[in-house]
């Protein structure tokens, strides 16, 4: 089980880090919740996110907007993932907590620790038996975002 | 305001249609902005009234570089004072907010009441008859600087100056109507985020007031007809240049070719889940977008149902923090709240629209690195700073400079 979750995490991170953004929504169920928030907002139970999507289609739209609409300087991410801490629920879904760190490299070579935090995931099998995210809450440790958050975390 | 600021880098071209680039780069200008603007006769947004609902609630904030505490005093009044101990200057409050009986400085335990009055000094009488303060030390003569405070539509504003005019006179009656239109009942905070922008704070405020750029820089707006200059709406600017409000009416029916050929016009772009773009009418009018700003650093945003206040805090000549507070109303239905959460994707550091606003100030800051002798052109819509029935104008940007120059004597 641990390997299933770790592999899903690694594949999702690879899609973002390698620039294959179109692949990334495929790691989510059709009905899903993806939210990027911060530790402070999470503790206070504030509902809003920096990114808030309650369907895979909204994730696809975000990728489409990043490709076709939005202006941002060329950049790439490198996700460093911790080992998932998992708990299997009675319905077969898995709750997973995974630390992450993202280093952002800009087109001029400038690198920074762009974000660090924890993924709070609920993972389930889809109709074909593949493990997919039903919910991914990205809780960033810092509430400060440098310039903009374009590529999802 | 008596003595003009003598810049070492150049003079201001005549009129309001040119902005010399040194104004975004000069450390001397930034220093004078702190004393003349952030500590001067302007109303500065401090926090929301709901941040300090009960007696003893406090919230820390900034007026430019100056740290400030806002608190609810025993008599129910919202008060504010500099977050600086009278003794050695340490911060009095170290957290974003909370609830306290009184305040004390951690350094030497000097205590303050909820209004920022100094109430006790540790070991004032010394220890075992030795040391301590002189008997004639008068605690009433020492304390952090206190602010005048006004609460308007659930927003707390403060000023250090006795000369700052009444709030409604300050922003003007027209803008007051636009403020009341959105903040007409009790709000609830639904998120707080900070965006660090790599630009001088004035570049961001100009961007907010720049009604000309929105549908050109932001493809998302134009393609989905959230705002195009060919839609109805306009911009109003207070006579003193202090406040502005721009509005966009819901899109008219029928084809619109005003943007044909521009990059922002991308009619092939189709959302798979466009449901979140449908605004729920909640203000009793056809305005689906209103951006309101108050000099120097406050913005109120209504983009469909995505409501937020933004506060500008300069952090040096070429860096600033933008503090976003996302809002709902306390009586939101679950459906309306969900709509706000989904439309939150438009704004903020990851917003389909505003992520570009976060970057474009940095593009200017980097572009002008060697251009202290050059000037920006703001001539769209003429040379004045009056309101207009179109957004194809830079009147509101000129209004900002009218207010800025009046304070800086430049």
C-alpha cells in the first residue's frame, strides 16, 4: 500500500516538474478536491485556497489557462517528497500525509525554496483500479508567496 | 509638507502625463514617503472590524514601515497605537492577533493597557531599596504613538496626523457609495495570503488603478468577457485623487470585435468547467466587477462573487508585500460560499487574472534599472485626473500621482 501511494505521489510530482502539466489532472478522480492553502489558514479552518478546484475539469482548465492565457516567466519546479504516512480507512480509501519541498528555478537560473509543507491526501481506486487523489489539500508552511504561484504545487 | 523633497536624481516633467522612473528607485524618496505619507495626513487601512470584535482582541498590522497594534478597548472603541515599547523600542505584540487583558513588552515587562497607555514598569522602585526609576518619572508622558481611528463599513483605518480630514471627505461621496455598495453587511474572513512582489509599491497601486491594462494583459478577462473595455462601465476618481473606483457591467449580448487581433482575444479558449464564471447577483445591480482603491495602499475587490481586501506594505524600494484577505458575508448560503471559493481562482497570488499583476510590476522594476533619466507615458484619455465613462483612460493613474505629489511636494 505504501508503495502504491508513494508511486502516485512520485508520478504526480514528475508530471509537474517535467513540464508535462497535461498529465497532472489525470492523477485525480473526476470528482475531487484540490486546494492550495497555508498552515495558518488550515489551522483557522478558513475555506478559501490560493487554488481551489472541486473537479478534475477545473484542474484541466488551470493547465489550459497556464498554457494559453496566463503570462509568467519561464520556470520549473523540483519536488522533493517525504515518505507518506498512511492510514487505511474502512471504506478502502487511504489517508496519506506527505511532506514536500519545492525548489523553483527561474529562466535566469535563480533558485529558491519556493514552498515547503505537507500534502493531506485522500486516495482511492478509480473504476479501472488505479490509485487516484480524491482529495489533495496542499498545506504550505508559509503564507508568503513569492511573486506568483503559476504551476500547481 | 512645507519643504519640498529635493530629489538627487532629477526634476519632474510638467503636468501629470509623465512619471520619471527614479521615483520607483530612489531610497531618499522611499524614506520621505514613510514620514510624509504613511505617517502623514492620510487614512491607512489597518484591519477589519471583525478582527477585533471583543474587548481585548488585538491585531497587528503596518502603516508603511511602522508596526501598529489595533485593539478593542474596554469601552468598545477600536483603538490603535504604534507597536513599539516606550522603553527600548521593542515590539510589544509579536503575533498576528489574539485576545489579551493588557499588553506587556517581553524585553523588560513594561505594561500597557488596551489603549496603549503605559501602566507599569517592572522594578520601578528598584530591588531591596536600590536601583529603580527616579520618583518623578511620569508614565503618562511615555508610550507608543497613538493613532486616530475610524471604522468605515467594517474596515478600520488609522492615521497619525491630526490634519487628516473626515473619512468621507477624504475619499469623496461618490467613492463612499461604491464602498458601501460592497461592504453592506457583516463580513467573514475566509482566507489570508501574502504575496511578495518584486517591485516598488507605487507600481502595484498604479496597476490597480490602471483600467487600460486589465483586458490587454489578462487574457482570461477578455476571452470570457468578464471585462472588456467595450463592455459598459467606467471609472470615477475623487477630486483630490485619493480614491478611485472602476466598474464593469455584465457583458452585452452579441458579437464583440473590439479586440480582434489582440493577443488577449483568444476565442478558441474554452473552459471544461465554466460553471464558476457565472456570477450570482448579490448587490442589486448589473456591475459584475468593481475595483476600488484608497490612497496610499488599500484595495477592495469585487470580481463577480470573489470579494477581497488588499493591503500594500512597502518593504524597501523594490519589494512590497500585498496582504490579501478573502471575504464572504456571515450570512452566505452554502451555494454562494462555494461560488466565492471557486471564483477565488481569479484573484490572489495564483489567480487566473491577478497572477500577472504580481509579475508585471517586477517587469517594470527590472526594465527601468538604468532609466533614471527617462519617464513613463500616461496620456491615455487626456491629461487630467477626472472620472470617465470609459476605462480606455489612465485618468485614475494620474489621480494617484496628483495625490502623491501633493504630499511629497514634488
